[in-house]
């Protein structure tokens, strides 16, 4: 850094902020529709939309209505959606067999979207939590989350999603070694063109609360937590190892989650690795913005845009946000 050039009064930083045109000329980062991935919730039935109480403007949609919304997202230029199922409680089991039922809700939704909407990517979550009575992301035995046994099921789950036509499988379960196993399972079945977006640095966060309400897994999880597999919020360097391992196992893209409270992690990872890195603005982050807006305490739109821009500044290639549709309408 040359201090001569940053000396007042010869240098006046405010010259670069003095008008709209100079500010836009000098702006280093920009949020575009291309950066947005829209997470959506799908449920059984037809012609029904059910609001998620803790996530204003977010609805659980039946497949038919979802297809229309996905078309709308595509028309706005949103590159991809991430789809999450609301699974009926009576289908949930101890072993989560429904997760690899070729005709499950997710597979039917993906098929329907793929047959009716061109030009938008579909990302499917790979984890057991929507399908199990205990709400954990893996199989449980004697109070322990089993790693290797869970991976076998995750591979089956990824395979049915690939068969249904999904473009990207996104393991969000945080079991060790699942990326490599899923890659091998996909390749062995001729799905070498299906990508893996690994939730590589996923923290054991309380910001997931509204999501668990949305998919109906919070009651299943009860007072338990996910701390034996999701990362400790105190840890930063561990995220580097997580990402490195997933890259070695064949991840095409990686994810940091949540987003804003983990901005340092996003920045570290994008500096350290050359791999597309996504940030997930999770349900709790979204709910905080929306509820403060609902109370008239903040300009929700402005703080939403500022939060997303901060993720671009930190180097994110793309951002998952429940506000994607609204934002795309504005900036598109
Ligand atoms: C499930 C999963 C979760 C989220 C995405 N996939 C919840 C969890 O890990 O408990 C959270 C998304 C959000 O809060 O918006 N494995």
C-alpha cells in the first residue's frame, strides 16, 4: 500500500462518492438475477398454497402450483430452484425409506417441472430429515447418528432424484465421505452429468428454525440437535478442511450455510479455493428481515439487498434466498 496516495488533503475519498454516476462507475460488486437460487417447498395435493407462518411470503405449494411458479422464476431469469419436500407425518419412518422411493413427492415434482419448464436448473436436497420420525439427517442407533450406514441411503436417494431428472444433487447431511460415495453411485448408474453441490460448511445453527417448521421436521427433532455432524459455530479453519475434503471427493460446487452470520467463512473459502461457492441465506435470516420489516422497524427491501450484496463482496458465486422471486422482479 502506497501511503503517499492516500494522504489528505491531496486525496479525498469522497470524490468517488459525490454523485450517482461516479458511485456506479466505481462499484466493485453487483447483484444480478444470475446470482439467485430460489428454495421452494412442495407438498402433496392439488391447487393448494399454504403460507409458512414464520416465513412471510413463503408458501408450501402443491406440484401444479409449483410448476407455474417455476415458470415465473425462469421467465425472470433465475437460473435454478432448490426443492424441499413437506412429507406427510404418516410416511415418516425410523429408516427413512421414502427418501429413495422413486415415486416420492420430490421425484414427482422434479419430473413434472422438468417436463413442463425448460431452461431452469433443479437442485435436490440429499438428507434424511424430511423422511424420518426423529428428524435427524441420518440414521440413528442408540442415540448416535450413524455415518456409513446413512451414506448408503443417501446414495439411493441421490439416484432416484437423478432418475427423476434433477440437475444437481445437494447433500446437506454433513456425513463424512458422502460426496465421494454419491459421485461413485451416480457415475456407476450413468449419471455422470448430474452435478454435486456439497453443503460443505454447514453449521449447527439455530437459524434453521423456520425451515424446520416449513417442512414439518421441528416436532420430529424435538429437543435434539445436530451438533454431532453439523459444524460448531465457533470454528473457522475447520471449514477449510471440510471444503477441501469435499473437493477431493468430487464436489462440483460447495456451499456455506447460513450466510450472513458466516460471511468470514464465505470470504475464506472463496479466497482459498477455485470452486464455485454458494451461500445460503437461511430461513432464520430471511425471517429476521421480514419480521423486522413487518413491524416497520427497517426497510426490508434495502436490508435484504444489502445482505445479498455483502455475500457477493465476500466472493459468493451464487446465493440461495427465499426472497429470490421478489428480488428478481426488482432487479431483473
Ligand atoms: C436439511 C436442511 C436444512 C436446511 C436445508 N436443508 C435444515 C437442517 O439442517 O436442519 C435449512 C435451510 C433453512 O433454514 O433455510 N438437511
